[in-house]
């Protein structure tokens, strides 16, 4: 069964900075009345790193990429050609009572099924698949805490490599899961396929002026500041 009874779907492919992308996700968590998913991309190559990550681990990428510290946890993610999404679950939603681990696995199972509908037979990583893996080439160029070289249980795997992972933040008023899909060819209608696996009642939405206005405030006060970026 789909995880959500109903789902608001934001297909937001307007080019945005890394700080603004993070801020929109947080603003959606503030405004959401029911479960939502937002699909988005980046206006130029970026690096996001988890809330507990060290700035020194990504500082070398400053000249080439837009850096941002996520509100969620996890490792370092290189953005550019990937498809990024966020799932917002307000506390009033029934599924909010489920464990974070269960939500993570169920969302990734829906993603796996969406890939399968396109003939790509992905699997969810189990404990034995979750050992750190690094590519054989250019190993020195890949940080040891790069998210896509370190599968964890319930990450999406295709032909032995991780193609989708996510990180979460649970607060009193809801849960935010930020996920990324890369290193896999996606069908043109993949966003719709993924959303349809999450819920049988998907409603297309546009970002409202109040949401964008609030996101601009959050970006200016938080994600776009040196204090937030260099927090650790």
C-alpha cells in the first residue's frame, strides 16, 4: 500500500541557489497541511553536507561549487545532474507516528518500484550491502564521508552501486526527508511515477508567494550565511 493517503506534489525546476533550495524545504515544513513531495534541481553545481558535518571537509570545493549545510543529517552530496527531492510530513499526518527508519525504508521502496516500472531492477541495501564502498578510480578526489560511496540499510542500489539515499530531520511539527537520485538514467515522467507509488491521490501544487517569501527569509538568515555554513 502507498505510504500516504494523499500527497501534494511540487515539481519545482526553477533554477535556484543551494541556500534557497534548502530554505524552501524548511518553509514547506512550516506551511504543510498534509504530506508533500518537492522535486528540484540546482542552478549550478553544488555540494550539500549534513548538519553535523565539518566545513573543513568541503572547503576545498568552494571555488567550483555552491556549498550549503543541510538541516538534515547525512554525508556529503555532490549536486549537478542529479534529481533531488524532499518529502514533508506534518505531525498531523498518520504516518508521522511511524519510526524514522520505517519511513526511510518505505519511501525508498516506492522509489525502487518507480525504477522497476522503467525496467531498472534496483534493490534496497541490506546490512551486508552497507559497508563503505569507494570507486576504484579517483579515490583521492572523493571525500571519505561522501554519501554516495557509503550505502546504509534501505538505500537504493542498482548493479552494486548506490543510486539513491536520503537524510531526515524530525521536529515537533513534522518530518523532513531530503533525498537524492543520481548515477541512473531516469524516464521523462519519473517524478510522476515516483509520486504515484507514494500515494494514489497526488495533487499538483505550485509554490505560493507566502512559501517563497518565507524561504527567502530563511535563506538570508540561515542557509546563506557564513555562520551557518561554518557552524562546525
